[in-house]
């Protein structure tokens, strides 16, 4: 990593044509990827991502460049190239402290994965496969994708920020394949954590393998999902709903140019009065938490929707300039290769007062969606959709048989108003599930969590066969 | 730089007891011009190292080329080799490399790319309702080199450019969008007039969409939308998936898997696609690969490991999305071949049905089950009655199984094009390959909309 004075020279070069802001982000990241097909390890890969980016603002125009040449000369050349893209009247002279200030840690790590060799990790992953295979004779195989990532980064900017932090993640995708009577079904466990290998002490390989296997066996007996519009109860593993249905549309980068259905609606009723939505990057050890964001700002507890009223957006530095709202510490990017922007951290719907029994009991005919997969959102039209992993038909207030093969879709403003019941906080879990997944959007794949209590939605579109 | 890295890694490979080794090195530059405005630049250099020791293979990569980092890369690769049960032989070339189309140098000329950017913006400005349209024009030039201890030293520069727009139409405060893509190995394959008009014709006509009664329909997919389904289908041609237990094509080699009209191939020489190259990431010479011929499954895409596992000839499908991703099986330019009918003939042949022009989920893991091929994909489009495009339709999903989809294709247009690869939209999954199709008529597609009585 370069010295403070080198960063000052690079920032000075980036500001040389009158930019109103300049920032350097440099990272040195260690990454391990292991795939297990059955019990066989395939293509384990260890790597080092090493690069830097420079971003400048001329008013609200932003320019970005990156390189894997992290020498002072390489970055001075890049700074000159970025500076040449604009012409402003700024006269900033950056001044940095002598050393990068370590960010205050809210996400402690137990066993750093970079300290453990691949062979030990493969042994843990094989225990997951073994547990899945032992669960039921109909489980034919299991496939696992494991990634650990240890990112050491520095941010220096023209406001005098000179900060350093380290983020460690372990990501796990398990699918167990069940076969019976020429039917094949797959059960998934996708669990990404901001933890080291101590994660396997909290949830053992055996528990993970059995969970994936149990899901596959359940789906083996599943009938095709009924389709059309119906009442849907979303279970606590349905957090993708809050992420796709309203999270993306509340990001300042989408709101600022009038491109979101929430643009210009601060203070307005946008959801049922039972709905309050937060984005909170400060929750210790949650997958979406950060000590500082990718422009050096501390994260906040950000109340987005309060009892159905729109209160705030997720705001980055550029969004702050465009919207006139303070940054909320949520500017994020996957790596130096991506220009940062406003993104979610830990997004959740605040638990309400309804019991699980009352919610299920109130449905005459509908669908109980236990867990969901990935989804998409169209923030300017409000359209969203996500995949159902495991669901059950509800008849006369009782959960009946499992169904599979469905996609849920709807329109944000309509669906948020259609939330009729909001469940209580689960006894085992706080308002936020610490485990999450990566969200892929404009600034790459960033870690997030998305949590909901049980919700009853009066009407959603269900697609399937 | 390349020679320095090769000498360093070769030294450490010998020191640490590797039997054979391979260096994969990429030097790339990319310009991204945002629509309507904004510019990003990048310069990237990175190396992946693969070695075999005692018959086992390990891989590592780095973007840091100092002596300590290169030594660490070799040590990590050797550590990783100890956890696999089987190795992959480092490739020994005895074959000629094919000639591929020369990279278009205008893609490296920032003035030419900026001029094209201006033309796209001007074209958008011709349509007042499209003022909220956003997108980006990307110009990429990458040189990749492969050196190995068996004497291989090959290098190739590939250039590509593409334009991806979210064409957004506004009417009375309401917005509708259409994803539009154009790209290839030549800059002039991006036609601003055609792309923007295509986006306008979709987005501006999506207003006042009606709901569709659930049922089974014949559907017409335009070439850009059909190519998304073809991308979803492509993964089932990976021999690895077959060996890992996917039932979609298991045991079907030499058998009918699609209607007779269907032929599919992988074509690394088609400059309409973005991935043209004389060799894959191991250095294996590329070739045109027929995969389905007149409905009969004739081949799979292979890596060295799967070709050994199935005891078939090694093919050139081992690719890396980038040096920092593991090598896996990917196509280069994957295409469902076009037919003879123009679009008017397809409309007439369809008669009554649905013209499905937008799909919002179309890749394995999202909308498509990566093991079984079952899909359920939210869609939009237009009703077709008596061979004429009618009112817009929305809030419905198409569903089925991709294997059955292949068998239900009844007509193919003469308008083949490559569509938007999922890795080319921001935040999309990082997969190698581009995917193309003509417009298609597909029979008996299950559509979930509203109940037929309401």
C-alpha cells in the first residue's frame, strides 16, 4: 500500500482540472473458491485481487477509472486520464493524516479463512455432502460452491478521509438432488455470512447438509404450484421480497433522476400502515454490515418507510448532491473494478403484532411461501419478481401439501398497500437474519441481508406450469 | 512483463516440485460510455497459474506481480492440487490453430467509440417519449496469452463492443421499459437506428396492457428474446452437468432432443458474436462444433476432465470468464440456426397466439432450474390475432421445461441475431459466452395469467 503523501499527490493530480471531489480506493483481496461435486473437489482456486480506482466529481457529473497497476506512477497516470474528462472551477488541495485510520470494528472475525489451507475446508464441505447423502436414500448427490474472501482496502479522498478496513466473508451454496420415480428435485441452502470458519460451529456441516436434503425430499412430493392471482403468506425465509419489491427502488441512484416509483414521494403513504422498512448497516456481524462504506462514511440505521409513510432513501455522496439529503453510509461496490453507488446493506421489514396462527388461519385459499430464491426489480415501473424455492397450499386456514415451480411477481406500490398482516418477531431470530446473499446490480455483487417477519399479502401473481 | 512473470513462476514451479505448469495472462483495456453521459476507463492485467504435481492439478491467480506474490501464487496452486482426486493434463499442442477474424481496431479508437455514442444519443433524442432511456456503450480489447511447460506459447487479441439500453418510454407519468442489446466483434455491428427503433416499438407500445387468461398457447418469440431462452438452454450442453447428474440430456447422445427444424452449434469464428478466438483457455484449438443437427443431439461442450470422463475427443470449451475465475465449460458464440421465414410469414403462421417480447428472468438459478430445466419466467408482450400484432399484454408467466421447449419449436425465422448475454448487464452473473437465435414459434407453452373466467 502507498504512503499518505503518495495518495495526496494522486488526489492532487485527479483534482488538477478543477474537480469538486476526488477519491482513491485501493484493495488487496485474498479469495478462495472451492467446488465440490458429490465428494470430489473440483477446481479449487486461490487468488489475489490487487487494484485501485479513482473517482472524481465535477458537480454532479461523476467519472471513474480503475487499474491493476497499483504503483504511484500507474495511479498518477490514471488520475491524469480521469481529470482530463472534466473541466471545473474547484481549487481543492487534499490533506491527509499521516496514516490510514483503521475503521472501528463492528464485525469481528473468529477463524480467518485465509489462515486455513484448502484441504481442511474440503473436509468440512465433504461433511455437508455426507450428511445430505445420509439423510435419505433418495438423495443421489450434492453439489457445493464455497467462496471465502478477505478484502483489505484503503480509501483516501479530497475531504481528508484516509481510512483502512478489512472485510471477511464466507459464502456457501449447497444443492442436494433427490430422485424418485423419474422425478428429480433440488433442495437449496444458500447462506452467506460475514464470518470466518467459526460459522461451522454455529451451524454444523451436518445441519446444513440435512437441511438441503430435507428440502429436496419435500419437493419430491410437491405438486405443480397453482397459478394466477391469490393471497400469499410469505414466511420468514422470504426476505427477497423486501429487497426486490421496495429496496432497489429506494436507492438514491435510482431515485435521483426521477427513475424510481418512489421519486418525489417523501412524506407520502406508499405502503400499508402496518409496514415499516429499515436499512441498517450497523448490525454486528450481519452479512450486509460494514464498518465504513466504500466512500469512507460510517453506516447508519436508516428508517425508510415508517407505518407506510416514505421517510428516507438510501443515499450515497453523489445521491446526496442530487437529492439534497445527507449520505446514509451505504455507498458500496464489489471491488475496485466497480464504480460505487447507493446500495442496500441489511434491509428488513419491522416485525408487527400478528401471530403465525392468526395469519395462516385467516387464509381461506392461498399459498404459503416458505422460502424464496433470487429475483429482479424494475424500479421505474415498480415491477418485480422472484423465484419460489419451497411453498405449500393453504386451505381453510391450514397448511396442506407442498408445491413447486413457481415465480411470484407484482407491482411494488400495489403490493405494499396489500400487506394485510405483519408477523411478530421470531423467538430464535432478531429482526435481522445475519445470513444473507450477494445482490448483483450496478456496482457489482455486494453482500446484503433481506429479512421479513411473516407477511400476509392480499394478492400476488403466481406463475408456473 | 509476460516474460518476467513466466520466468518467475517457472522457477518456483520447478523449486516446489510441479511436474507441468501453465500461465494464463490477460492484458485488457475497456472504455464504457454511459448513456446519456459519463465515461469510465479501465486497464487490467492478471495472471492465472495452473500446475500438476503427482497427477493432480491446482490453480491460483494474482494481479500483483511482485516476486513474493508470484511465489505465493505458485505455492497456492500446489496446495490446491492436493485436495483434488484427479488431475488435468497441461495441454500439449500438436495442431494448427485456426484463423479467426481480425479484431476491429476501431474498437480501440476512442474517437470512433465516442462518435458512435453520439449517434446513439441522437437517435434516442428523435423520440421525445424516450428521454428517460439509459444504457451504456462498451468497447473492450483484451490480449490473452497462454504459456506452458510443454512448449506452448500462444497469444491472441480479441476486440468486442456492445450497446445495452434500457429503453424507457413515458406516457402521462407512467413508464415502460425494454431491454435492447446490439454488439459483436466489429463496431459497425451496433446500428443505433435499428436498436433505438426496436426499443421504441416495444416500450412505447406496452401501455394499457391487458391481462392474459391462463392456458396453453402458441407463442412467437422475436430473435432477441428467444436468444435469452437459448442462453438458459446452453448450460445443459455442458458435459459437466451431465456427469453431475442433470437428467436433461443424460443418455440422449445420438437421439432426438428437438424438433427437426432445430440445429444448434458453437461457433468461435462468427464475428457477429463477441467471443471469437483461435484457442480456449488451455490453448486447445477452437473449431465449429455442431451440438444438435436436425433435432438430433450430436455433442456436448467439454473440458479436459469431462472429455476424459466420457472418453471422447477433447474440445475447446474450457474458458475463464476472467483470469480470476476458475476455468469451466462455456460456449463462445452459441447459436440456434436460423430458418427461412421472414417475420411476416411467422406472424401469419402463428395466426392466433402470444408475441412474447420481454422476459425478466432467464438464466439458471433465476427462472430456470439449473438441474432439471424447468422454467417459470415472468413475461410481457402482445396478443396476436389473425396474424396481426394486437394489444399489449402483461402480468403473465411462461412455464415449462427447456427440454420440452426444444421439441416444441415449429418454425424458425431468417433473422438470426445474438442477444444480451447475462454477463453484459450490470450485476449480471459472470458467465462467458454469447447466445443467438432467430425468431421462433413454439407450440403448447403454459401461460399463467388470470383465470379464464376473469
